[in-house]
């Protein structure tokens, strides 16, 4: 075997390839002309060793963990491996059942950093030492050519799919926005990405999900100074005309809506509408260099924006459903489920439970009907909420039964809060009875609530419209 000819053949082929994938496949094809071995090039992409090119085989592992198999050992350790008998090497990954020997060498960039491996496996006798030397020289040339073409990387479509999966898996709106803006920067290769979303008072720029760069900081400052109308104009333009890209060529003025962005230093912009014109927003992807985004980039950003909006709408729907499930539909107060979780964390001597019952409520229902009774409960709920302090919590746990959970420093403070509630009820023409109890050390929350109920019924027996503190 003329190994010098092998190296010359590979060296001639490499400059003819124009992409990383073509370079890797050209290397595999060149080597395959001189040996019947199974040959593969695996590059480190997104935390995995990805098979970029290979000869035909019964099975090819598309990706391998960077510490798995002989290939992982070579990649992490940076040293070539020669295995004359693969049955004795526990790290060998069986690609085909008849493999007997393997040579694996690291692929490095010109600075010596590992970017992948070149793996060769034989099913019969081979000059392993000679092939190791040849593979190492080939890997050196291959690494230099790969880096000249930009290095190992995912395609933008692959990036989009990976980020789309991450957005689907996001469990909070914050995580979703962070993933979406990170994805937009990754897919577009521009400096920054931000979301403008509809809020109660109109479009709002979403909060940064990471430390803002200089360009993003300037954009946020300019938009804040320009005021809400500037955001409305940007969103309206995107929804009226669709996705727009670039601010125009040098010497041509941008549209008026984008003046704040130009003042911030933006020279390239892709503005993608999100959702509906009424409740949606816009994805802004910007850079400081004057570029001309190609249609494929813009199309990928549109797909990304569509996926982000779908995921955001799903999260918001789930939040509404959770809120409905944990809230009383009539009064909007939280009910028994959250109440049970809250009293389970009650602090002995510090957390007071106020059991509240509406006086004469059955008479209202019997005399005026349930609709009138509902109006009484709604009005009372608002009055009691208004009388509580910040941080106090009010729950509806039954027909006309409420419980307030408050933090106090001494029992007398709980009684004063309860008296404020009775005064609030009187101001809307109703009266309530309130029983107060503070958890004892080692006492279950259920027993504390039972003592508050007992104090409440003591108030009822004494004429209603009052407060009673349970014995400590």
C-alpha cells in the first residue's frame, strides 16, 4: 500500500469541496479507494459527536455522546487509538458484527483544539500502524479545511428544529421568551433579538432574559424615550404589511416607524409579526452591521415566530385554566385546594386563621333568591379584600364561609384585623361573625381551623356580628 498516494489523493480532493459535509465525504471516499474498511468522520456539534460522512454500513450511529465508545475516548482524550482486537476493548461500539480491528484519530483545528474524530474499522487483516500514521496526517489536513469553511456547525434548519423543541418544552413564559430570543439570534446570526408583546396598556417590550448587549441596551433606551406610541407604530407596521427586513441601503432613509432603532445604531433589521393584530406583537431581530438578510433567513425567522407564538398562547391558556381551577368562579377568591396548601405552611404563634361566616345569609337566599345571594357574596368578598393588609390572603371555602390567613406578631393583632373585617362588612350593609385561632406548636392546620370555627360559633350564639379569639 502506497500511503503517500493516499495522502496526496485526499489533499487534492479537499480544496475542491465547498462545504464541511462535502469535505468530510470527499475524505471518506478517497480513503475508501485504498481500503475495504468502514470509514466515518464524526464532528463535535451541539454537545454530540455527529456522523457527517461515512461509507456504507449495516448501521451508522447518527450521533454519539462525546464520551461514548472508542470514538468518545479518542475525542475526550485527544490521543489516537489502535485496537487490533475489538473484542478486548469494552468501549467498542458495534457498528457491524464482523469488525475485528479499529483505528481512531482525533481531528483538530490548526490551533490544536479537537473538533471531531476520523474512525476506520476493518473486518480483516490491515497494517494498523501504517494506517494510524496515514489517518493522523489526513485528519490534520481535514481539520484545517473544515475550519477554513467555518468549522463544524448545524444547518440553520437544524438549529430551528432544536430551538422549536426547546420552546415546546418551556414551562414558564420567561423560559419561552429566553429560548425564542436566543433562537432568533442563533438562526439569523444577528446581534440581538427582542419581543414586543401586547399588554393591558398596549404593546410592551419584554424584559431582558439575559444580560443585554450594548446594542440591545441602546435600543431599549431609545424605545423607552420614544414612548408607547413608538412601539404601537412598529407593531402596526409589521401586522399591516407583514415581515419586513433591512432598514434599506446606505443613503436611503428608513421608514419613520423605525427611527428609534436607527438612532440606537441598528443597521440591519428583521421585524416579524406575532399572533393577531389585536393581541399579538412583533419579533425584532437586529444587528449593527449593514447586511442584506437572504429570504431563507427571513423565512426561518417567520417559522420561529409562529412556533414561539403557539407555545406562548399554550402557556397562557394553561395559566388561565390553572387559575380557574384554583379560584372560586363566583368571587374570584382562591378556594379549598390552595387554602389547604397555605395552612399546611402555617407558623405556630405567627399565622392566624380567621374563620368568617355571613350572618343571615340563608334568609337572603330564601327571601330574594340565589342571584341576590350571589351579589351579596361578591360584594362582601371585595369589601373583605379591601380591609385586609398587603400579604394577607382570603379564601372562600364554602357557600357563605370564608377564611383569612394572616401573619401577626401577637394574638391581639389578629383580633384587630378581624375587627376591621366586621367594620368593612357593616359599611356595605352586612354583618359577619369571625373566629380567630393561632396554631399551637405541633398542632395540625385542620385542628387550628376547627378551633377558629368553634370561636366563630361562639360569636353566633352571643348574637353574631363580632369577633372571638380562641383560647391559646
